[in-house]
C-alpha cells in the first residue's frame, strides 16, 4: 500500500508531504496506481523548484526509489508571492491524491499530520 501523509501547519496550510510504499496493484512497470501517485508527487516537487522558484535553502526533500519514498517539506518562511504559488501546487497535489484514494482506497491511504 502507498501511504501519503500531508503535513499541515497550525493555520491549516500545507507545508509538505510524504509518499511511501508500493501500491502492488499490478506488477512492476504496469502498476497504474503507483505510476499515478508517483507522477503527482514528483511533479509537485519539480513545480516547487521550476514554477514556484522556491529557494533550495527553504525546503528539504528526500528520495529513495528502491523503497518508494519521497518526502518534501518547506522548512523556512518564504515570501508571500512564492507562498501563494506553493499553496496552489500543494493543494493540487492534495486534490489529485484524494481522487486516487476515492478510486483505489485499498491501494492508497491519505492522512494528515500537523507540523
């Protein structure tokens, strides 16, 4: 099962996410559930850098392809103009994950953690 955790601050803003595990919906290379979650998670990370222009000192990320882990966290306060873009990326990621969970709840779980 893929476990997705979305990190929210006390104000309810998303500050990052963690994706871990494998869906095991199908064999490696044909697992559409794993592929869908991976695309969402990786696109969100790339968007933080290339679309939102988040300074690399303002967030941390960790990738472990073998174990299916991607962890992304905004670690510092960022300018409001950048924050607005980041918020859209994170909310879009959340919406996509929720959609996958609705269709494949036996393969993907979603939870929230306050940071």
